[in-house]
C-alpha cells in the first residue's frame, strides 16, 4: 500500500531532508509550505520531478487551506515541521513565532482532528499526526546531565517558548480529543541545505570569504549536534512506529562547545581550500556580544528512541562536518542567492 504523507515546512532545512527521504522511499508526499525566507524549493531539486511528489504554497495558519489540502490529498500521516526556527530572530521579533508556532500548530491540530473524525474506522486506525519539536523546550543544562523525555519544560527564548506551547497543544489534542499523535524533540541539526544564518553554515561561508566568524560570548555554550539525515531517519521511524501519545528525544551524542565547532570548521577549510590571502582561518574568530538569555548547554538522552525503535545514527560529528563543509563548497548555486539576500538584510538593505 502506498503511504501518503503531508509534510508541513517541507521546503525548510529538516523538512526538505524528510521530503527527499520519503519521496525516494516511495511515499506519496505533499509538501505544504508557506515559503518564508527560510523555505527554498531549490532544496528539493533532486526529487521535484518525481510523480509521487507535489507542492502546495500555503500557510498553516490558514485553516481553509489546511482543510482543502487534507480533504483533497487524504494523507494517512501528517508530519508537522513548519515553524519559525531561528532563536535570534525570535528575540528581535517574537510575533511571527507566536503566530506560526502556536496559532499555526493550533490551526493544524483543529483541521487534522476534523479530518481524522471524518475518516472511517480503518482510516482512523491508520492515521497519525507527528509533531516535530526541539530540545530547547527543556531550557538549559549545567555541566552534568542530559535531557530526557520526562525533563520538565523550562523554555528560555521566545522561540523555545512558542515551541513548548505547540508541544503542549499537541499533547492536549491527544488526551482530550484522542487525535493519534506522536512527538519528538531533537537537538541541533547540521548538514546540507542549512540556511546561512545558523552557526555552522554561517561559519563555513564566512570562512570561505575571509569574513569575521562571530562567536557569541566566550563560545563556551554547548550544543549536541546531529547530522540532518540522521534526524530524518529518526523521524520516519517515530512517525511510523512510535507509540501514540509518546514523545521521543533525538540526539547524536555529539556535544561540542561553539568555539570548538568553529575551530574544527577552520581546520577543515584551511586543509581543503587553503587561501594565502586569508591565512589561518582561526584568525577570523571574533567574539561578539552574547545572545540574551543564551542557554548554556543542551545534551540529549536518546535511549528511549534507540531502545524502543532501534534507531541508529549513521554519522559521527567528524565525518558529518567534513561532508557538510564539502557540500557547501560544491553547491554555491544553492547558497549564493541566499547569502546575498541575508547579507543585505543584515546591513539593513532589505
Ligand atoms: P527552517 O526554518 O529551515 O524551515 C521552516 C520551514 O517552515 C520553511 O520552509 C518555511 O517556509 C516553513 N514555514 C514557516 N512558517 C510557515 C507557515 N506559517 N506555514 C507553512 N510553512 C511555514 O526550520 P528547520 O530547521 O528545518 O526546523 C524544522 C522543524 O524542526 C521546526 O519545527 C523546528 O522547531 C524543529 N527543530 C529544528 C532543529 C534544528 O536544529 N534546525 C532541531 C530540532 C527541532
Ligand atoms: O537545539 C535545537 C535548536 O538548534 C533548534 O530548535 C533551532 O531551530 C535551531 O536554530 C538551533 O538553535 P541554536 O540557537 O542552538 O542554533 P544557532 O545555529 O543559531 O546557534 C548555535 C550556537 O552558536 C548557539 O549557542 C549560538 C551560537 N552562535 C550562533 C550564531 C548564529 C554564535 O556563537 N554565533 C553566531 O553567529
């Protein structure tokens, strides 16, 4: 039986990895995406001619558009990745985060519930709603400990607060209305097609051009990095085999201080694309004002996902970061237009 999945946010960084994976695996995929600044159909060039892929440009806050998509496509799975995702933007302008992450998720839940209630018994049995979320909902860790599924929620940024709100809504729609949901919370992703406002692609592209490499505060904040395709494989597993009403933490056991991530990228770039005019790229590192409310450390305990569902990530950080650097070097056609737009926005030109 062909499986039909509606993916929200499928033109984003992680959503596009999920779409590429599921299209190749033979799923019928509808990508439902508003195409904000972070959405990019060029991330789907590898699969967008496939007969089992289609795209709808629409907003998850638009209940009518969501209803039409559900009623016409008739998915047996919804994977919800659409979100405003960048912490710094949420500090500068939290409104869009509340709108998309909270109101958008609410709208999607209402329409998914209406759709699910209209299915016959077999359809209801088969249907699932997978909500994709972040480890940032748990707040920050000290030097010890890991985030588990039962770690209390303590979001610290407008972004993480909006994602925490969406997690609570999804949980409530399961317990109150019986919508068959499954949830996951993942650590920092990296890899190809990552928008160049985030630490890793920003560092790679600035290092290539000999520009300053901004590090917030002292660079001692720790993130737990996961290669994006490993997240996509976890998401397929959770969506299809995760227990209903449960949440699963996803992470790669790759804790790194920001300063060490940036130094690693500098070392790879010096080896792969040496540039005498730039010299050793570590010299480009520039410590800048810290992010307000900057969480000190994230680290995931993925025991439940590994033990229950048998998930095994395929990439360690060293091979993943080398592959990522090489991908950016080989795919200027993807990032050049974005970088030009992003640089202009940063200096107030657009
Ligand atoms: P992203 O910013 O790269 O992509 C978000 C996508 O959602 C874009 O294609 C955008 O156009 C779309 N979108 C935004 N608002 C929309 C709306 N109102 N209606 C329809 N589409 C809309 O984000 P990402 O990094 O790929 O993250 C995807 C999901 O995974 C998010 O829910 C995020 O919270 C979560 N997550 C991200 C990470 C990470 O490291 N990037 C880690 C854990 C969880
Ligand atoms: O933990 C999961 C989260 O990871 C996701 O939910 C978010 O959607 C995703 O954006 C990411 O959030 P972070 O804030 O951790 O990612 P970012 O790449 O923005 O920053 C990573 C770390 O690097 C963070 O500690 C801030 C720091 N940083 C970031 C930038 C952009 C810098 O030091 N300099 C920078 O220029």
